[in-house]
């Protein structure tokens, strides 16, 4: 049995040792996840083609959902994630990442500029050149998040 | 029709000004808003920047405020001019209709019955007064028209007409003259309600100097008109009485 650990660094070793003792392997690629409450991850495991990558969350610009695929944009490249968007909202640092639509999470530190639209929307220009819309549903959440 | 069209155009222009002003204010606000949120983005969430209302909210509030201010201004102007109107005294005006109306019902010697007017006649020794009193006041046409026609075939020289009227504040005299046969004088009461005395002195000598006090007229006509509310006119000389 393989399990992925999403816990704080201080608890990681103890929990990992305990699981290994019981015959459970720790694998970042596993579908089963054991996560600690109120703990945010500092990295995500992603794929590009056949290769697996470890993405630092501080390098991720934004994460976008296309049907069943979740794409993370990092360093100008596109990677595939296995976690659903809703799950990512829970494990990513809420002070750094914010959901701006039903299909996009952005990293605030990677926003280059914000352009308000006539209706209750914003258009975000990311540092990598990508444009992301803050939809009406998330308009006030985003405003409150930024304090504008 | 012309007045209502002008009024509509005026309202349209006013609304256009309001819309353009709000649009300009919105463009300026949007630019300031964009600058502020990007400054917040750059300085971080902990920066001391007060939140601003969204541009849409700004437009709605500005538009409602502008319309409210316009409405308030309209009420004030209405009150001011209504008060002024009440203080205004309407004075009668006396003038002659000249030959430019030759082919119209108001041309001289072609009066008869004029639609919209009640026709009265008053005979004097040598002249005949045809008096036309408007059936409903106020209207765009003169309230009273008086035609002075000679009953004999002679050319009378001059005619001096006067209208005197009085109210609590003022009494005035108006003067008009014709030096040709016949003629139509028009008395426009201008909204004035009260007693108006019309006198017409005729000088059969064309050379008579009517302004000289010692020159007496050869014939005098007089009508005492009393204009009541709703334009009802009484005149004892014409046999018109109002209870």
C-alpha cells in the first residue's frame, strides 16, 4: 500500500516512520493522501509527459483546471497535477494562493498587474504573460483578499 | 408645438450633459482605481491603503446624485420663477395692425365675423366701432380687437387711442395713432385682470396736432372693459354685464 504524506515538516519524519513500520510505503505519487489539518504544502508533485517533477509552490504562477486535467504553470512550462482544484485550495498557502474563478487558482506574488473591468471583474496579467480573469463570483473575495 | 419641441430638446441636452459628465468622471475614477489597486498589489496587503468603491458602484452613485441634483435644481428654479411670476404685473398693450395683414381676416375693412371672437358694434355719430372679444382667454391671439371705421365717406385725419388701466401698484396710459381711413387697433391685455378704459379720439382735420392740449377731438369713443377671472369681459357700453 502506498500513501502520500501532506503534513508539516516537524511531524513528517515521525509519521513516515510509523507508517513504514506498519508496512505502508510513502510515495509522493500515491493516490491515497494523509494530510494534516491547517498545514500547507511547500511543493507539489506534477507530471510533464512521462516525467515527474517536484514543483516548489513559490515558483507556481497559477493553476488552471481543464475538464479533468489540472495544469500548473511554473517557469514558463505547463505541468499536470493529480489533485483536484478544491483539494489544492485546502493545501496551498491561503496567504499566497487565491481562487479567482471556478477553474483557476493564482499565486498573488506572480501577479504583474490588475485591470478592473466595467462589470464586477478583474483581469490579472501574470508575470509570465498569461491573462487570468477574476470572475464575478470571486470578485469580492479577491478584493477583500487584497484589501482594495 | 414649437415650444414643446424646444422643451424636449432642452431636456435631452440636459440629460446628455449629465451622461457625459458622469462618463468623464467614471473614466477618471477608473484610472485612479486601477492605479490604486496595482499600488496595493505592489506594496502588499499590509500597506496602509484605504479601499475604494468599485467603478460600477461609483457610476451608479454619481448618476443618481447627478439626477437628484438636477431634480433639486429644477424644483428650486420652479419655485423661484413661480414666485417671480406672481410678483409680475401684466400690463395691457395697445398696437395697430398695419397693411401687412391686408389679405388676412385681420386686414382693415374685411372684418365681419372673426372665428374665436365675439363681435360687438358700437355706433357713434361718424364712426362705427367693431369690437372683437376673444371667446376664451388666454390664447395666442389678441384678447380684444377694435376696428374704427367711418360711417360716412369722409377721410378723417387722425385717431388717437389710449388705454388706461389701474391696479394696486400702477396706472399707465398707452398711445397709438393712425392717419388713414379705418384701422384696426389691438388691445392685448397680457394676462392683466381688472378694469381697462379704452378711449379713441378722432380728429377730422389731418393737420390737427393731437398732442396739443387745447386741440379737442371731433369725436370721442370710450369703452370701459372689465376683465374678470378666466377671461370673462364686461363692458357697459357694449351691453356686456357679468354677475
